[in-house]
C-alpha cells in the first residue's frame, strides 16, 4: 500500500510539475503576443499620427484654362476619395534635376492638375506613409509641392522650392479621368497663383480675400499629463518653483518639465551630454515627432508648419480651413529645438481648439498680396527684412467668454524675431 501511495504521490508531483511548466510557457506566450501587438500598435499609431500631422495644408485645382483656385470648405469624404485615387496609383521612374524658379512656377501652374501644398518642406517618407507609396530611390528628398497631372500625360512632380529641385515621376494604375471629375466639383473660393519673392516661389493672392471669423470653445490640457508621460512617476521627481512657474525635475535623468501658467505652456528639456545631432532632416523631424506621438496628442487641427536651420527648429500650428493660426501668446502651438548635441527642448501649448460655436460676425475682406507688399515697401521695409507674408487667423480672446476664442483673418509677416500681424509689425516700426 505504501508503495502504491508512493507511486501515486510521485505521479501527482510529476503531473503538477508538468502543469506548472505548461502554464508558465503559455503565460510567456501570451505576454510575448501582447508585446508584439503593442509594438505593432505603436508603429501603426505613429504612422497614423504622421499621416495626420504631415498632411498637405492646401489643395489647389488648376483648371483647363489655367485658372488656379484654392479648395475651401471641402468635406472629409471628398478629400478622402481624392486620397484614395492617389493611394491606388503606382508612382515610379523618379528623375531629379535642378531647376529655375520660372520652371517651378510653370510646373505648379500646369493646366488640369491638382497641387498639394505643404507650408514647408517635408521628407518623402511622410508622403509614402500617407499615400501608401514606396518611392525609395529618392528617399532623402524633401519637397513642399506635389503636382499631380490629371490629363493624359501620366506625370507628377515633387518640387522643393528651397533648393530649387524637382523630381518628375510617372503614374500608372490611377483613374485620372474620374479624379478630374471629382476635382472639378471641389468647392473653390480663393483665386491664387505663384510669384517669386526673396528668390523663392511663393503662393500669391492676386485678388482680395474674403474669410469668415470662426469661434471655438477652448480645451485646456492638464500639465501633469506631460509630467507623468515625459518624466516618470512621482517618487522620481523633485518639484520646485520660480515665480509662478512650477519646475518638475527627474532626479535620476535631470530631465525637466516647466509649467508656466501665465502663458499656458509646458516646456520639456532633455539633456543628453553624450549624444550627437542626427545629420538628416528626416531624422531630426522624427525626434520631435516621436515625442508628440508618445504624448498621444490629438492632431486633428494641428499640422507640421515650419522648419528652420535644417530641422533644428520646428513648429506645429493649429489650422482652420487650411489657414494657419497665429497667436497673441503661445496658444495652440508646439515649438521644438535641437541643439548641436541632439538635446531637445520642446514647448507645448496647453490650449487646443474644441467645439466650434456660432457667431454673427461678417466676413473679413483682406487685401491682395500685391497691396500688402506695396504697403511694406512704402513703409521702408525691404524684402531682406522679412521671410514671408501670408494670410492666416489670429487667435483672439473672446471678450464675451473666457472659455472661447475668435479666429480673426489677418495678414501675417515672418521676420527673424518671429510671426506677427502686418499691422502690429508696421505700428512697432512707427514707434521706434
């Protein structure tokens, strides 16, 4: 009996051991599977975020007679359908060459075509991600205009107006006839063309511009979200103050997040003394964008807007109907700066546009581009004194409600000191 009990005991122990081992293996497999799913999800999320943040800011339709009109108030389905045609296309045979400004204007003004405009140059990788393309042979090429011929030429053009470089590609597997039918039906409200300014091809408004005033409620992000995501848990942090500012420091990495309630921003400083600055423009953009992706910000109204110093200084802005929004303060903006060691300083506005609210204000009529340039010239402002002028929206506090803002159309000017309205710029010069 004892032998039988001994055998039974040994058998039970063996079975129990095998069961535990199987349980451990299955648990490991589950966690490995979850980890793989998380990696895929993270990758897909970053791709989707890049599709949102680095999409074109304007679509321009060139009619058969050469008239160019900016698309305004198009519904999402129209844009989605246009994107679907391009996604199904096969783009190949890229040919790159240096060109003159005259050649660039000719290409962007090509009759019966759609022009995809970006506010600054973006890497071809982001175009590939958005339109499911694989244009690998020009991987390091950056562009700010994509011109898609919708006639029978089966050609398209990527154009970099900074370096005056153009890449011509051939198209197949795209129904340009159907796409042109849709393009003709898109709502077009603003007549545009292209001129040379400061030795670079710029978007030009040859007629007065009529734009509505928009009003929105404002969502305010919690600054502690940035602290926990970028710095770590509470027991890793040291909290200090400087005036109204609250400074959170990771005691182990020396990384900091500074909350400034006066301008509703948080600033993150990442100090890596041993690191090096990435050489390529795309890699530099990816550093800042990876941080935005980590924070899981809603980029529905926010897009990549501007880069300076070959990707060392980058700005993302809120856009309303394809027009950039500028601010009395830092509201709505994201600014990122890389130093020569690759250290990243990023400033995030805690304010974002929420639900639109009705207003009874009339449309604003803005002067054409030539009138603005002549006004600057009469005031003694040289072309070399500024980079760019553009119509946009000013973020103005709504006097009737502190929870709402008005978006007021105005002409903006960019100088070495940043962006401001043309009126404020000229008024400041007068007071000198």
